[in-house]
């Protein structure tokens, strides 16, 4: 919930136990609608997470590079221009190519229901639309972060 | 001080001297805005004895007896609202000095003497999606159903100056509007439409000059003189940096290209409105009504300064600047905002710029109902929201109106939904009786108080912006963007806490509701566009294209050369949007936004 | 990833391993893994030159770092950046490293950048940043830039680890010096006045020069440089001053000794702090001690003494 600190408290948790959830937010396509991503950045910060938002128009390669450098737990991708199937896929493809398995990817934006299974199949979960309560999104990110931490330890 | 003086005497460099003088003796006089604020303060009647005694006599005892604890009553602009307003809440000289009559300074009640009795607002619906053929079909459909002005939206690659073949355009072609990569696409969009008879509004900013040039060339090829072309391009680059974030170059470069277009159109295309100063996107990005008003008008005055610096006479270009506002769901706040906009524009142009020409003083604007207030949940509710917002726009005296379709929260609108939206306007216009009397809410204590308050708080923002070095500096520093992000976050938290309501979304929710079906643009559009561009490129005279691009580059490098005719030449040679934009990318570089969060 | 994989990856210069190694020293300071990691890579450090950059917010440090790192990379050297951002005192969350990341040169030159939240740590921050820097050093960086906002005591400690400390200021100096914590002026190797194109910049340079002229300087003479990070004015001088300072350290035994002493102090202090924290926590978690504290029968200084000298761990 908002205002509550988010450190990952899974059992058998020893890796980076002192580190809060670290999340990278990105809009990797040509899409300037950043109202939502600003709101989310602030909400994640106020939920105790460490937040990276590298500004508009990052290339998918840049997104992955930053995620690796910062060793984030979660990458949150957002697009409101309808190109999620193409562009989100580019990001996960690059991750796959670089052998990155221990960073979770979540999505959001104007994503029609019928696209959600396709995204989930790529490992992109959440896929929330406008109007989703922040608490729902935050809970989901926490859950995915916990999974990522476990993989980082393995 | 002694060190400074010594340094000053030792300095030999003239530039240094000048700098030191500025450092040591900053000038300090009262600003125009401070004076206006003092004027407003002086005119306030102070205490409101009627209200106070009524509150003590009747309201408080009532609340006590009924155990009523008042909630927080406020609007998006953050104004605290009283239970009721009376004549004492209106300044003494208000009616004469700040309200006036329609068609007269300061135009608070409307810019035309007979308003909607003389001419209804233009019903302008946004179209543009998929391929140019799709858009051409939609435009003809709307003309057939009585639409009186065309309005075109472009897809993301076009808005950012990329061709459909660019790697970054993959998956985005035709998604949020129509794709235009070369002149050929524009020819298709306007096929069978008489450009001398329609007025066309194009929602395009960073590449506005290129699209305007394309429109002009399409007309020329149809043997229509460009003097006859009527319409608007948005070309408001400041609000791109503030809100919509669709830029290519650093601000100064875009501003220079806009200046060139202003000068060209002033001299050659008298019916072309070359800047539509837009608050719409500022609002959609999360601003309050007040912020929308203040930042948009600040942008407006920036363009006035730009025209003056380019050596244009104010009465030749000010009437060609038009505005584009958002109409959101808080009914009175929106009406007040629109009325305040007219008054501020007139007051500032007259008192600060010394303008007397009536056509320059009257602020004209287009309004679109809010997209942000629409919900994907229970989508039919959106028709009601749009009706309220459309009424506010009409009561605020708009010159044209776009009503959103109820399915727009989720995707591009379907044909049926567009029809309902258009019918909504027609009902307001022809059934409701609202347009029969000019400014029918004028004189409402609440509305007049609110209008005056909007003006006052706008001047306060102007003062702050000037202290930051003007609107351009404030934008480059990220100040404006931060203000908006803060407002937007605050509102989101209020929604989460249930302090604000969105029916169907955070209250009266239908469980298990699924999003409505949507208009999907298949990748077919992309394939068709890519194929067309390839064919255009194979047929054109390559040597000629490269020559026009080189000429454009030279023009861009020469500060005092007008780039617009060179853009027209390149367009005519079928140089693509991206090729033309790349010339600018080479000369001016690309822009990276300052940090906002 | 297994710790041995991570260690060999760091020594190979593999970005993913370097990044994960940093997560370990940052996320579990003082743990067995973290200690093992540092010991294993220790023989491979000592090649990088560490540049600390500090100064008040809004002065253009990020733009300066963007340009500086670009220039160094273009000369064929590997640059890494460590940026420290303040955590929110309310939620513990933070926005990280965004200002620097905005700089175009980073992505273009493949510069490794890591941001670290201060998390209101007292002292612990310095140690984990020091360890981060060493990991980057072992990973093959030639230059490591450490950036902090020069506002708190820990910021001073952090930049104090650097070989060359650049303090960035701007026009209108008075307020900025106020905003900087006392002590930061003393550790500067180079002063830079950014935004030289703005009014007030020349006075700032002059003021700094006068202030420096009044304080005794032996050995290294601290330069005051004017730059404009947006157009690159003054960067030639900045680069050559950094080079001169590197030479100075390398040829001057006193300077070298100072640096080693600083490092030793940081590691030792951190070990002490951790060990005391363990003792303190053990003391506080014993319920009997709580009763004693409330009763107030034992003097608080006596309690501190007994915690400090409790040798069983």
C-alpha cells in the first residue's frame, strides 16, 4: 500500500535483504503520454521503492542496458499508442538474447483484453489499463519483485 | 564589496564589464503582473457582511441541528468554495470594467456581438487513422453527415517526423491517427475533397511546417491558389515540451521554424491559422483548469513576442492565432476558465502591448471535451459526461467544438460512437435553447466570482513564470512540467482515497466488467504504407530530391533565411517527412527533456 | 548467479556480474558473500582513477558529468559512474540517477552507470560506495566518477574517497557555499564554476580565488575553473587539471599516503560500526536490559561502556 516500505520479505531471503525493490519504468516506443508514468513513479517511490525513469523515447536496447547496470528487480513498460505487442516484445527479446532471466517485466497502458494472453506468454504480466487502482499495481510489482529476487539468488 | 569594485576596475574585457554591472546592480521595478494583481486586490470589497450574518443567523445553526459536518469543497484549480456567492463577492467596478458586453472589450461575454445567433460554433470532429484511404473515407462520411470542418489526427511516427519505414515506427503506423510519410499520402487523404470549400484543422506540431507545405502543394497541384486555403495547424511547440512531448529538435530550433511559417503564411496564406495555442494537452497531461489557462496563455504571449521579433505587425498576425482548450467535467470551473481566457488575452494585449485593433483583442478558440474524464467502465456514461462538457464549452463561448466519442477511453472511436458524439452537439445546438441568448450564465454571482478568481490566479502564475526567466526558460528547466505532474499525482491520490468520484470507475462499479470492443488497426495499414513509400521513392527524381534537401539545409543554417519555401520545394519533389526532418536533426540536433520526477 | 561466477565475471569485466556484485555489497553489507567478494577482487584493484564530483543541486553537475565522461571515453578510456541520490525520509523510496542518465553521451558511449540511494544510512553508505567503486575498478574501469549532492556529512565522506575531488559551483556563490556542508570546501582538488555564460559567474570565480588565496596551500595549488557544460567551454582546462592532479598524486608520496590512510580509515570505521551495531542490537533485544533502562538505576554512560566492551559475539 501507499506509504508502506517495500522491501522484499520472502522466506529464505538473504540476497540484498537491505535493498528496497528497485524498479525501472520505461516507455520504449514513440509515445509522449507520460502522465501515467509520472503518477506511477511517484506512487512507487512513496511505496518505498527505488525508482528509475529514464525519460521519453528510450530505445528497447537502452531499457535493457539500464536494467542490467542498475540490477533492477522489475522493468515496468508502458505504452498508450497501441504498439505494445511489437515494442514490448523487442525488450523481452533483447533480454532473452542477453540471457537475463532474473528481472521481472510488467506492462501497462491501453492494452486490449485479447492482447493480454499474448503478453503473458512473453512473460509480461499485469498489463493494467488506465483507471487501475495504484494499490493493485503496487501489489503486483511487489509480487513480481519477490520472484525476481528468488531467481537472482539461485 | 571592495573585492567586487577592484575586480570591476581591473577588468578590461567589455563583456566582462557588462556582466559585472548586471551582477552588481540588478534592476528592480514592479512588474506588469504585480501591478495587475494589486489592481485586483484593491477592487475587492473586503468582507461580505450579508454572507457572514446569514451564516451566523441561519447556516451554522442548521448545520449544528442536523449534525452536518461539511466536506471539503474545492475544484481542480484548488479554490476553496463557499456555500453560496452574493453580489458582495464581485468587485465594485466589475460589470463595467471586467465583464463588458459581447463583441466589446474585454470580451468576457463573447467575442462577437451576436454570438451563436449570427453563427453557430463549427462542429469539428477529429478523424484520421490507418491508411490515408481510411481517413479519406471517414472525411467524406463526416461531410455527408453535416460536419462543417475537417480535423485530422496523425499517427506517432508522423508526429515525431519518422517515415513508416523507420525501425522505430514498427507497430505504430496508423495506430493513433493517419500516417503521412510523403506528399503522396496527403494527396490520397484529400482525394475528391474540394480544398477551396473546406476548412481543415491538422493536429500536428513538430513537423507542422512540413505538413502545411504538403497541404499547400496538394492544393497547387489541384490548381487551387494557396491564398484560398482555410484551416489551422496546431504548431504550438511550447505545449509539446510542456505536455504532449512530441518534439524533434531543441525548443529554439522549432521556434525558429514556426517563425518562418508565421511570416510566410502572413504574407501568402491569409486564411491559414498557423498556430493553435493548445491548453488541451496540458490539461490531459494532468494540469488543473487554472494551470491549463495560465500556461496556455503564457505560451500565447510568447508567440506574440515571436511575431513582433520577426518584424510582423501585431494586427496582421494576432487575429490568426487561435486557442484550443479542454472542457472538463467541473461545469462552472470550465465556463469560468473560458471566459477568463478572453478577458486576460484582451487585457494584456491592450495594457501591456498597447494593441487597439479589435480583431487582435478577441480570443478565438476551439474546444474539445476531456478525454481524461472518460472511463472504459460503463462506457455509455461517457455520453453524459461529454454532454455536460460540451455544454460548458458552448456556455463558455467556443468557436468550434469536438465532442469525444464514448469509446475513446480505450481506442480510436468507432463510426457509431462518432455519430453519437456529433449528434450530442447538434442537440445542444438545435434543441436545448442554450445558444439562443448570449452568455446566459453571465451575472451569476458564483460564475463571475470564479471568473475573476481565475484571472487573478493566472496573473500570479505569470509573475512566477517571469521570475524564472519567461515561459521558455520555465519549460526548459522543467518547472511547468513539475507543476503539472504534482497536480496530477495529487488528483490520483484523491481518486484512490475516494475523495473524488469517477462513476463506474471508483464508485458504483460493475463487478467483472470487461472493456468494450474496439476498433483495431491491423498491421495491414503499415504494410500498405511501407509499400506506397517504396513506390514513391522509386519513381521520384533522386537528384532533384537531394538538391532540394541540400538547399533546405543551407536555409536552416542561415538564421535570417525563411525555410518555408524550401520545405515546399522538398515536399513537391517527394522528399519524405523523415528526410526533411533529418535535415533539421543534422542542423539543430535532437532534444532531451529535463528531469521531471 | 553463484558468487564464484560473479567474482570471475567481475574480473573479466562482464557488466552483468559487475552489476550483481554491486547489488551484493549494497544489499547485504558486511555479509559473508560480500566480504569474500571484496577479498577475492582486491588484488585486481588500484588501476582506476577516482573522481569525486559534488556541489549543490541544480548547478549542472549532471550535464558536466555527461560531457566529461563523453570526452574521457572518446580518448579510449573506460569510464563508470556512480551516482548517489537521497532517499525520501517518509517512505524510504527514491528516484535514482535520472539526471545523469538523461545525458545523451552515456548511452552512446556504453558507459556503465549505477545509482545508489542514500537510504538515510549513517556511515554505512560510505563503505558500500567504496566497495562499489572497488568492484568497478577491478572490473576494468580506468576512470570512476562518483557524484553526490554536497549537502550532508555523508556526502563529504563519500567524495573524500576520491583521488580527485571536484567541487562544482555556479553563479551567485554566497548561498551555495552556505548550502554546502562545512568541510566540503577543504577537500576540493579542483573548483569548477559552471554556467560561465550567466551573470554572476565571474564574480564567483573571483570570490573563490580570493578565498583560496587567504588559506595556506602547500603542494597542490587548487585551480578555479570556469566552464559551460552545455557548449563545452573550459573543458580542455578541466581535463588537463584532472590530469595534472593525477600526476601530482602519483609522484607525491605524501599524497599517496593520504589516500591509503583514508581508505584504511573507511574500512576500519565500517568494521567497527558494524560490530558495534551487532552488540547494540544484542543489548537492545535483551528484555532485562530494557527493564534496567526504564528503571534508570544505571547511568547511561556506564551502559555504553559495557556494550562497547562486551567481547562475546
